[in-house]
């Protein structure tokens, strides 16, 4: 398995005449390595819960979520529940240019590249878009695939613009949402401190994280800390020790153990390969 925190340029198996591809993702058994590609990607969640790390930001996923991933952006689908299911569309640059032409299309692409890439669609829009994707998903006709992808992507943009649902509001409980915010502000917080400030029992909070995000509280906190360490260590302003302590780890041995478990590499080897 590729290290969780490494990222590679992926060449997707898209027939040249199609201009894009669509596939159905189901379950939580497959862990696709962190990657990026030249295609614009749309993820439409049908059922289940989980979270997606896109460009260093965590996006909770629930039924009805539309999550766009801009070309060239690192992303990794984190833990998800066993019943997780979504449709994935990827449009190559040529088809994307025809689909997102004009000022409105340019504004849309800039917005998702800046991080406004995930929203909860209305029930009607999510149901309509799911049905339309199903219509062309199994076709072997290049013309039907190109037309279907362009139509679905255009419809998804309109549904996205209409969406008012906040992903964290819709997918997460108040306790989990507060805890995520607390960790972004201070990843050094302990499990009891997080539970106390979130107004929840520690065991209940851990259970809620597993239920709503597909990953336990401690594992989620470790990943926040690893992300923070990488931001600090690659800035060149801090030593590895100072960076890991500022990222919230209690000691270098603790940090080293977590980092190796998350990435499959030592901190020095990982940074040397960047």
C-alpha cells in the first residue's frame, strides 16, 4: 500500500474519444492512495458517511453531498462507513473547457480551486442528478458518454449553485463539529479536554466520530497533527522537534511513532522525498 500522506500524479484510464469517465464507488474496503490528476472530479454521495481530504482540508460526506475536486489538487478519500456509496465523474481538460466556458464557468472553477468545493444538494437535485448519471454510466458509446458527462456536469453546477446546505451542519453532530473546530485551532488538546469543551462524554464523542466520519477521534486528531507538522516542517523555519511540538505532539518519540504509522516513512525520509 502506498503511504497515506504521499501523493502521486495519476493518469486515469479514460479513452481519448470519451473526454471523461464515470464510475460507481461502493463500500469501505478499498483505500485509493492520495493522488492528483488533470481532470476535474465530481463526487456525488448516494448513501453512507465518511470524509474526504482535499487540498489539506477535511470535507465530511453524507448522502446528497456534491464534492468537486479541482484539477491538480491532492485528494484522498478517508475512512467511510460500510454502506458508503457514491458516483464519481472525471472530465478531461478539453471536455471541461467546453462545459465550463464563459465567465460563470471560470468563476465556478476559481471558487472550487479556492476551497468552496463541497455542498449538500437539495433532495430533489441529488435524486435527479443520481438518476441522470445512471442513464449513461454503462454506455459504450463515446458520443453518449461525452454528452452525458457534459450534461451531468452542467446540471451539477446549477444544483451546486442552488445548494444552501452546509456540509458540517448536515453531516455532523454539534459535538463532532465543535471538536473538529477545536482541533483546527489547537491540535494539542487531549481527548478529555476535547470532550469537555465539546460538551460530550469522551467515549460518546469517540463513538460519534467513528459513526459520522468513519474514523475514531484519536486517529482523526493524529491526522490533524500530521498535517500541521508538514505545514510547519516544509516552511523551513523550524526544526523537526519544534515543528512536531507546535503541531500538538507531546514528544518526539510519540510524533515519530504516529508519523511512521500514518505515512509508512520516517519524517526525515518523507521530507527528503518532497
